[in-house]
């Protein structure tokens, strides 16, 4: 397993495989900083802060508590939805949905960023046409899913492993399979061609966050070798 000094020498997108979440719906009494430490200790490569419906100032305070932890571990911090917060706190990444980017009338990532900004924006995608459009717009990475039904977004229709197979054949930028992935179905996701995954509830609801991350990371490492 890579050391923290190894991680700091490379971008989390260069070789990162495990993308985890600090989702305020799953805190269960934990502070965001404590959860960040557990996710980092378990081997997360990127961690997204997702605080649906929270005001920007609250998201900013949470990000400021998390960032020293992720910086020390060499883990990339992703801010979901709030690009202004990501810019304000100096996060490495922001993640947007299709509706937040294309639905808001944007066409190029560069149009959203101030001159000289190094922040990178990832986009969700649910179909090949969305992935192709996101790549053309300059997305740094794609989230591809939801692969399976998920309680995190119960209204979302699963795109199935067919989308994983398509992405493995056609997407050249980093992409992460997401949606309902757990240790029971991970082998099928890997067999379909994914080498990077996002995991939410299977880690955040586990009795031991560190061990849950480690279990995913071991399986991902085996698939990559």
C-alpha cells in the first residue's frame, strides 16, 4: 500500500482507485474531521464532501475542518455541488451533476473557473452520450452510474453493468463506477472493466470504517495487478 509521502507526489487521479464520501446523511454522530481521518487511514484516494441542502457557509466550515486531514494524508478533497466553496477553501476538486453544469447553461469547464485556478471539476454521467459530452467539455473525471439501485439516490434508475463495459472500452479520462457497489457485487463491477470505484453506504454504514476501506482497496489492488 502506498505511503502518504508517495501519495503526495502524485495526483489522486493518476492512480487513485477508491473514491469515498463524507455524506452528512451518514455521519451517525461522527464529526467530519474524525470520519475524514478514518477514510484516509483506510486508504481512500479521494474523499467527497456531500452535504445536500446545507447552506454554503456550513459546507465551507466542514470543508475547512476536513482539508487539513486530507492534505496531511495526500488525499484529494472533492466538494460536491459548491464550486464557490471549493475555490474558497482551496480544495483540489469539485463534483457537479449534469443538471448543475449543462442544465445551468455551461459548455466548458474553463468558463466556470477564474484565471489561474487549478481546481478540477468532475461530472456525473448516466449514459454514453452524457459521458461524451462531459469529456468534450473538459471534465477531469467522470462518475459513471448508478450501476445498481442505491438508497443514496433511490429515485435514480440503475444503468447496469452495460455502462461499465461501455466506459471501459470508450472513456480515456479517469472514471469511477458508482451506485450500490459493495463487497458482494464488486467482482462483477471489476469483471466488467472498472478499475476505479466510488463507495458510499457500504463504507459509511460499516461497523469499522477503516477496515471497510481496506477491504475495498485490497480487492481493487488485486484487480489492477
